[in-house]
């Protein structure tokens, strides 16, 4: 079975001093790191936070290349950043989440890149908006960039405590479905926000056939000038990568392949049955909608809805399904039921016979 080695991007969250940058780079040079990352300009939520050393850090990245032969990458947020990185020979650029969310800024970067085919990685926007992410990718592609990657760094979620940025795996999965050849890297550091779950998230990404990981590495994480809690030492990073399980992407056992195809065929049939059941359910929903309209009753019946949801979650968890999944599924079905009945109330046909 063939196992594809993932792309590995590693280095400090921020370039702090020349000594710090070079020390970490030398510690990583024997660890099969493909790109050495270091933030030069650091857009922060508060202007009172450390916002990067600025252009001087690019000279340090030049020394990294000279002394370790590691290729380098850093974040750019405007035209000037792009121009300075190109001048100093940075190998790959990435666009951060705060920039991806702004089409004006992405277009400025795209305009600055015209005529220069340098690899560019684009982080997902802070908010869970696949359209914005795709739009940023398209703008960079239209600038003539042929080597484009997407970085999944998670999404801001109000009240989230386990992750710094909730993974919402379904969004990058949908991105990959639409663009099968797009390289996708998992930024486990920004998803996690803490060291103890970095390994778990990196492994989940590889299980989903991601192309690589981006992890923040610092020689003294607790004293880092930014994002201290999510950084690990070079030695810890080696432990993390050594422990990753690389799953095969090609099958060489006919029996296993046949069994897999049989299971997939059965799933396809069950999916067809699910759609038929949902279709029949919506027919009954329409009957109820017509009754409500004739008797001047409101669409939403809170007591009935709460009863359905509670019962479904109880039954679903008893069958090994997560409460989150069952709740999400039945809320979606309930919303579709409301949409059907809204059409009936408005005198529209809700479905085709």
C-alpha cells in the first residue's frame, strides 16, 4: 500500500529575533520540513499586542534559506508585503484569515502578484463562509498563480471552548469536493489553540486525506511573543510527526477493494431509501399544512417540535449517533417542513407529484 508523505509546514508563530528564527530553523532542518513558516507582519485583534518585527524579519528568512536550505513562507496582507517578500526571495506566500474575509484586500494582493507565478496558500476566512474562501482562491488564480493551496485553520464560533477555532470539517470537505485537485493543509495550531490536542487534530486531517499540516514551533513556547499556548518545541514537533499514521491512498488487495465497493453500493441504496422516506414525510407535512391553512392555525407548534426533537435525540444517541448530528439533522428536516407549509400558506405548490 502506498502512503503519501504529507506536506509539512513548521516554524514560529512570529519572527521575534534573528537568533530565535535561526535557532528554530536549524532545529527543524533535519525533520523533513517542506516550508519554514514565520510571521513577519502580525495583524492582531488589539493594537497593544505584538504585531510583528516587520520587514527586517525578511532578512532573517534569507539567512534561514542560506544556512539550512529550508524553503520559507510568510503571511502577506497587502501590496507592499507582496513586493517586499518577492524582493527578499520568500518561496511561498500565504493569505491570512483576516485578509481572506476582505475581497478588496485579496484583490490588492492578486494585482501585486500578476506576472509572478509564486505558490500561494489561502487560509479560510474567520467566519464559516465557503463562498468567501472560494472567492479568494479564484482571485489569486485569475492573477496567473498556478500553484494554489488552501489552509484550513478553523472558524470563529461564539462560545466555543474546546477549540480556539472550531474545525467545522464539513466546510473544507465541501471545498475539496468542488476542487478535487486543490492542495489542502491543516493548520492544527490555530484550530486547537492549545498543545494537548494538536496531535489529534493533525491525525483527523490526514484521515480526511488532507495534503499536509502547518504547525507552530518555538524553542521556548511559554515565552513566545504571540500565541504561546498553541506552540510546541522542535522535539515535541518531531514526536507529533513521528506519531502520525499515514493511511494508504491506493488499494492493492482485490478482496478488500471488493468489500469496500460492496459496502458503498449498500450505502447508495440506503441513501436512495432515505430520500424516498423524506419525500413521503414531506407529503404528510403538506397534508398537515393544508389542514392548518383551512383551520387558520399557525405553522409552528413549539410543543410538538420540542417533543419530536427530544424524542429523536434520545433514540438517536441510543443507536450510537451523536446528539449534535441528530439535532442538526432533525432541525434541517423541521426547517424544510416549515418551508413547505409556508408555500402552502402563500398559495404555492410545495412539491411536484
